[in-house]
């Protein structure tokens, strides 16, 4: 371990010395150039170099974005197949949670399995009881809104009265995403009277979407 740290320190020192040498060498060369050559570099060559560098960075970013997108789509397809083949309800829930997160909390691309996923989230919202499972209930409520699962509306409105603030906030978020007008009175009550600031904020955001 000590040898590794020593070697790393030596590499850093060597890199610093090389950079210093390049800077000093560059300054020396610049000072020995004629004024005409300096003007040519500054006015003609340097702008072209900068443009080429910017174009290179832009192309690299585009390629990187494309590769990340393709990787995400491949992962999503594998998880969708795994979800379809999985027999354990709990493991299907775990895969469903991962899919929503991987898909950047969007429905597009998950339409084919949205219904069975939503049914699992409804099941979790109903059965993951107790304070220790409030995050599971909150995720289930929020993701039902992402999936736009209309049959879950009564359950989500009921979740606005959950004992845990996280669940109430998640249910408000889901109802806002779905723009459920029948939840307005409950959301208005939460916005005014709930003791938790996050719940009040989520209720206000939901009401703004519904309007």
C-alpha cells in the first residue's frame, strides 16, 4: 500500500514537472517569435484551433449521449423481459421500481407492461403498512402517477390521509401528474393545513397542474 502511494506521488510530481516544462518552453518559444508570426497565430490560427476544439467537444458529447441512451434502452429491454418472466411478486415489484427509475420517471417505453406494474404498485400501497415501510408506499403512490393508472385514483386520494408525510406528498405528486380534478378539495386542505412543509408544497404543485 505504501509503495502504491509512493508511486502515485512520484507520478504526480513528474506530471507537474512536465506541465511546468511545457509552459516555460511555450513562453520561451513565444517570446522568440517575430511580431508578424505572433499576430498570425493570434488572429488566424488560434480562432481556427478553438473552433476545431469546440466542434470536437460537441461531437464527443453527442456520441456520448447517444451511447448512454443506447445503453439505457438495452438495460430497459432486459429488465422488461425479466419483469415478464419473473414469478415472484416481490421481485417483480423490485424490477418495476428499477424500471421506472431507469426510464427517468417517464411512461414512454413502458406502455406494454404499465398495467401489471401499476397493479403491483397498488398492491404495495395497500400492504406495505407501518412507519418502516413508508418509503415503499410513497414510491408506489408516486409511480402510479407516472403510469397514469386511473383505477388507482381513489386509493391515491385516500393516501393523502396517510400517517406519514412522505406518503401524503407522494400521493399529491401522483394526483397532480394525473391532473385529477376530484382531488382538488383534499389537496387544498393539505396545502393549507398539513404540518409538513413538503406536503404543502407538493399539494400546491398538484393544484397548479390540475388548473
